[in-house]
C-alpha cells in the first residue's frame, strides 16, 4: 500500500474574519462595520451588538445576521431566522451612559443635562473637571466643548481613571489606549494639579467629589473672571459646607442650588398616568460665578432666621458639615459604599468584551 502525500494547503482558504474598525456612537447615517446597534423587540427588550463581518446575534428565539444590518438605515426593522422583528437604532448618549460598565457611580443623564445648561458648557470652552468616576459626564463635556474646546479631568484614583478612559474611548470609537484629542486626564488631587494650569486658565470648573469646599481656593485661581463654578454633591451637609466656603472666599457670587426629579409617564390608549417608578433624588447641583480677580462679590441683602448665620453655631463641632468643623471627610460620612477592586476589574472586562460583542 502506497502512502499518499498530504493535500497541499489551500492558500485561498479564508482565515478569521477581519476585526471591524472601531466606530464612535456620536454619528449618524447608515450602519457600517464596527457600529454599535441597539436592537429592541416588540416588548422593548434591548440588546446591543457591534457589527462585524459575518457576525451573528443569537438568542433563544433565533439568529440575526449582522449582514442584514450593514448598510441599512438607522431605525430599520429586521427579522431573525424565526421571524422575530427588531427595531435597530444606534444607541444615544443616554442609552450608553446608563448601560456602560462602571466602577464608581455615574451622574445620571438628567443631572448631566442640567450641568451642561446651567454650567454653560459652550463650544470652545476650557473645562476643568474633578472626580471623573466612570467617564459618563466627561463624555458629555467633550461633546459639548466640540473640536475647539478642551476638557481636563482630574481623578484621585488610578483604577477609576482607567475605567473612565476605556468608557470614553469606546463612545468615541478610539483605538485602545488612545485618549480623546481634546481631553487631558491626570491622576492626582485637585488642589495640587489645578495651580499648575496657571491663573485664569479655564472657563468652567465642574466638581463631582466628596469635599468640593476644599477646592474653592484653587478653583478661584484657575477660573477666568466671570467663569462658572459648579459642584455636584449628594447630601445637604456637603451642599451647605460648599456654599459657605464660596461665601467665605469673597470672590464668588451668591451660590444657587437645586435638585431635579424626572417622572416618566405611561402612555397606552386612554391609560395615561405617571409611571410607578421615577428618578427622584440623585444629587444636588450648586453654581456660582467668579467675580473679576481681586474684586469682592456684592452680597445679596437677606433676612435669615435668627441664628442661621451665627458664627459660633456654624462652627460648632456638632454641626460638622454645615459650614463648620475641620475634620476630614470619608465616603462613609455621606453613605457612599466603597468600590471593590473586583468590581472595577469586571467593569474593564465588560468594556473590552463589549467592543466586539
């Protein structure tokens, strides 16, 4: 019996499908390779996929081929192998923010929208942000300042900064390890980093941190005359202490504070009523304007309740946080739970896997 030589390798055999280019969510037009697509069925159950050559979306109700979506218009309706129909849309910023993997808690879209409006984040603005978290607000700021503006984010924790870098990069379709061209990300303390930027170097300061009152002096130096100081805080103690720090500085206008509730409505025929669930308190927003450097702010004439401005009462240790006290705050003081390292690792894994899922 003679042995036959093995068949020659087929040079024309196709190898692994080429990896789709990374594309940002911040775009319109027909679907293309690398786009993220949000599929919604008749019960509005959502699935997000990334379009790949020859890719498939599998569920217990059939298979949908990515090729049916590539080149289709945004908003098209497609069917899978079992006749199940899906509405296909490119995810919006709010969809991405609520669904993105995270370590630190995010600023919800309702608050991000208020920050962009009342912080007056305009195209071309130079924004200094502290407390980058998972990168949700940073994404909104980068979209708002446009190609002529800039965002400089300061984050104390390297692990939070890494999650934010990955989330922002995924939204804008950046290559791995690449940073948005209008974004600088620094790991450190605000009080240490801000002075290195120079006097009157930024137009807006946005703080999402535990103790923003500790940063008022540094923020005043780095802000231009007329610039906006904005803080996002979770509790009334943080809110009060930040407001008092702005007043004590002397070169900020009277602080303005508020919170927002969003109540969705159920719409079905004549059954029109509020939903049973709503986004109630998430945090407080506080804004103040920087006066001209060296100019004391004009104080608003008020008639407060007796004792509300008593220095001895404000600075009493029992009123820690309400304008007084000098103790160092921790996350536990405001009810924040620590973020376990395994949660951050899981967030990074989900971001990286989601790029091609």
